[in-house]
């Protein structure tokens, strides 16, 4: 019997480029993923991975296996969707919709929504994993998560594989956060050239937020000058409050700034990000996923209004 979970791991290795990256996406250890693939190799009697620089690539046999298994996994998705249909007697949704989303949308939208869904559908399980957009896309595409919420900033593209369907939700705005005593605090709007000499706090280098901050300063020599790094926007606010850095912080999930901080939008370009929900096409008929997605869309409309 071919281990379908091992095939999912193999597909994730193909999209992520290494066993370690696949393990991170799937929430396993690299050793566990390696063992899955090795067992599959023993069962099939063929090699599935080969070294390529510091990563690995699928062998021809592994590629044929992944391609051949795609319709089988799709059929299983449809069976799962049918099983999640409400029973005739009670009309209650059951089963599980696994979620993945970035931190600010978790805080700014999903936490209260999960509570509402739990009340409305007590038999429906909704496990949530916080992840960056690229990771969320990989998780949903590989079948590790069912519904993801991602963002894409300005011209920083987020590649979506063909099996995924994207539902636009709303557009979020990010402002430059300054201490009230800052020389620019009275401005109504800010241009990148106004901020070229500032000391910044930013998210880590691999994040889309960091990429957008760099893109914002295209053509401005030496900027942005990033001196602090943190993945938590609350820390960005505190560093701005202390007067040691400025920050670009989205409005979604942002608490009250208090009397010490001001928020000023950027122009030329504006700092905006589109928020999207993504799921696999094969789950389009899942009543459970549809109920959750409809709730997400409704909540997003409230935020946009």
C-alpha cells in the first residue's frame, strides 16, 4: 500500500526545494520527513530524491509518482467534502477545516470569528496555525491546511499555484509610525525621500513586509537604514514610542497608539497590501470550508466598511 501522506511530503519537498523546508511547512521534523520518504523508497524499490547543490530534487520516478497521485488526492478531497455535508437529520456541519494565517489577521479578524463559528457549528473543528504568506500558500497547496489567509504588498508578487483559488477580502493600509516629538510628526503624508535618513525597525529579511519596505525606497540612496528587527509589530510600536526608530505598521490588528505616537500614510507610493483567502479547487464543494470562507468574507466586508 502506497503511503499517501508520504506522497504529500514528497510534493512539499518538490515545491520547497529541501527536506528541511518541507518539514517547516508541514510542521514535522526533517528527520520525520526523511523517514517517510525512505519508507516510500523501500516500498516502491526506487530512488525518489537526489542531491542538487545544498538541496534535493525529485527523481524521474518521484515526479511520475507525484503527477499520477494528484487526481487520487483530489478524489480524496472530494470524498472528504461529501462526508462534511450536513446530515439530513440535524443539518449540522462537522469535520475539520484547518486554517493558516499571518499574525495581524489572526489578531485583527480571526480570533473573534473563530469564537462565533464555534458557537454556530459546535461539531466543526477549526485548528489554526500562524504562518507567513509564502508558507501558508505551500501549506494549503500541499494539503497540510485547508484555508489560508495571505497578504501581498504593492508590487511584491505572491505566486499562487494553479490548484489554488484566491478570494479577495479587503485592502489594508500601513502607516509610518513616529514619536509625536519627531520632526515629521505634523505631516499629513510622507514620501520615501522624506524618510531616507531615518533609523528603522522592520520584520525579518525573508518576509514580504520587509521586501515591501525595501521596494518603498527604490531610488532613495542608502535607505531604508534598518537597525532593529522584530517579527512583532507591537515591538515596532514600542521602539517608535521610545524614539529610537520609525516603523511601517499595518492598520489591521493595530491597537491604540496612545498620546506618544502618530501614524502617517505614505504616498508615491502608498503602502497598501491586499488580503486574500486561498483554498484548493478540489475543496470548492466542501460545505464546511464554504461556511468558514463565507464567514471570513462577511467579516472582511465589515472591516472594509
